[in-house]
């Protein structure tokens, strides 16, 4: 190949992530109860293979024909058995890329009614947390170190310095919110923390 042929391949090409991430969309559902904003959380069904009993927001995998917002709306409808007219997605929050290969886009939705039920195949039950509680109670924060783990046949001999090479690592803050009998942690807590931080930033707190 010559330069012209190579250049023609890259001409006006738009970049994308080299690593393939699992694409997911979640929704922070808001409901007003007695004039006060509450967040709706789900407890995942104990019958699920992955993360049974964990606390989460409605959400899941983005299908091929969907964008993130469409996936978020679909998951909200499927998990809380809502209709399109029962809620309004008001905007997108910041997204989260985990060190474990997931890209999670988060949306904020205002519900016009309390969910009457939920999809029991995916949800054990739901509960409500006042926004004021989350604003006034900072989560516990613990630092987790994230770094490479090598297989036995990793070719250290091909790297200058071998096993002593200073491989990159990073840290991840793990947040824990306690509310009544519930512990909210993991990605859900990450999203709650960012959600409340955005509100505080906008209010100048």
C-alpha cells in the first residue's frame, strides 16, 4: 500500500473506543410525594443469575436498534410496568465508564404516577428515598485499587523490566449509602453521588 491508499481509508473517519464496552442505559426515576421529591430504587429479583438482591435503578443493555435514551425508556416501562405517558425523561446525567468494561448512560425521568406494580421476574420490590435525605447524608467512601492481574503465561520476558515493570493502576471510590434497612452501593451509589453533586453545584452549595 502507498500513502494515498492508507490516507483514503482514514479520510474523515470518526474515532471510536478501541475497547469494546458493554453499553447500558439506566434511569433515575423521580416521584413527588407530599410535595417532596423522592428517588425510586429497585431491589433486584433473588431469582436472577447476576447480582440477585442488589439495589439498582431501572435499566439494562442497549439493543442494536436503540440509542441510549430509547433503551432507558424501554427498561423503565418494562421493569416498573409503566406506559409512555406515565413519565417524562427530562435529561441526561453524566455517564459512567467502569474499569470492568461497561459504559453506562444515565437519564433522569419524572414520573406522573406511582408505579402500581413491577416486573417480578426482574424486581423483588421497590422503595423510595427522599432526595433531601440523600442531599444531607454523604455516603461512606472506601478506596478500591484497580490494576492488572496476569495469567501464568504472560510474556514478562518481552517487556523491559519484566515483572518489575511499573504497570499502571488506579483507584476507584466505592460509595455506600445507608437508608433504613437498605445499603445502596456500587454503580448505583456512583450515580446517586454524581446526581446529588450536580444539584449542589447548580445551587451553589
